[in-house]
C-alpha cells in the first residue's frame, strides 16, 4: 500500500514493523517504536556520546526531539489517510538530567483533537517510572 493512502495508525504501525523505513531523525536520535495504538505511542530511546552538551551531559535537545516525536506521533496515529500535521507549540519541562547509555521509555498520548488542532502530551521515564521530562504539544491539522 502507498504510504499516502494509509491512515496515520497504519503508517506508524508499518514503520514499527519494518515494512517501511523509519523517519531519518531516528538515525540521529535513537528512537524505536514499541507500541503504536490510536492516540497513544511508546518508543524506546537512549542517549549516547553523540548527544552531549559542552559540559558532558545529555543535551536538552535530545529530550526535546524525543518529546516532539512522541507527541506528534500520538496525533498522527489518530489521523485519516492523506491528512498531515505540524507542531505549532511544544512546552517542555526538564525534570532531571537524561542519563547517557541508559534505555528509557517515551510515551505520547493524544489529549484532544478538533477539526484544525490537536493537543497531546509526552513523557520520558525509566523502567521504575522516574520522570525525566514532560511535554505538551499543540499540532495544526493539515487537511
């Protein structure tokens, strides 16, 4: 099936299953989808030596990119075929430093969708549920 003819859910599930290539950003920021449902996504993520700031900590852009991804994918998972979206606002709270070389989980959930706007939230947590960063996003629906 042509990706342009797939619903957002079908496209993301095909990507997660390896039937179509992942977004190229996942080469820069390692993100692997593990759960794709309508309105909710889960990704495995892990920062490494490529994501450090000048002080040697994981750059805040790592969490920002991951959270933009999961909040956007939560919205995308609820869209019909041929409908796009774009992030117009991303509000991030960094709760603690993201560790290097530690597997983390990023979760995105759709909160509300209208004809033109969608609101979603995302979080990055460890295996114990410890929160590293949280975000809310507003996306424009492109019909």
